């Protein structure tokens, strides 16, 4: 109910919240793929000397360091924005709670009398 209320009152705020959640999921997927690349490169090496000579592994590690630092910066920015959004959303929590109570009261009216089954 809180999401519906925020979508109605502040659609741009809800869109920003949805975008942050989507970006966090994308970043988690990218991090997981980088970890898998590193593990695959490590398992492909037969001994320690192969690890030291393998430029591919060094490039993968350098790329993953760069990408992970970019993701970390994005996470910091999104954490600040998400706190601000959540603070605004919390102001509407009581309204959302009351509206959910009203909704379920109207739903339960049909158990009192069948006339109310189409009241919504």
C-alpha cells in the first residue's frame, strides 16, 4: 500500500527508488560475473608460474578492480539517495497503514452480507 501511495503522490520519487534497486541488482550481477572470471582464470592455471606469466589474469584483475571501484562509488551515491527517499516514504507510512485497514475492512464486508461482495 505504501508503494501505491508513493506512486500516486510522488511518481518521480518512486521511479528513482525503482531505478536504484535496479542498478543495485545490475551491480551485483556484474560483481558476480567478475568473480567468476577471476576464479575461472585461476583454475585454468596449472601452477603458480603460469599465474605470474599470464597477462590475461592480470588484465582481468585490473579490469575488475576498476569496475569494482566504480560500483562502490555508485553504491555510496545510491545509499545516500535511498536514505533520503526512505525518509520521505516514512512520512506516509501511517496513511498507508490506515488505507490498508480500510481496504481489508471493505473486503471483509462480504462475509457479513453477500450484498457487499462487489463493494470494491
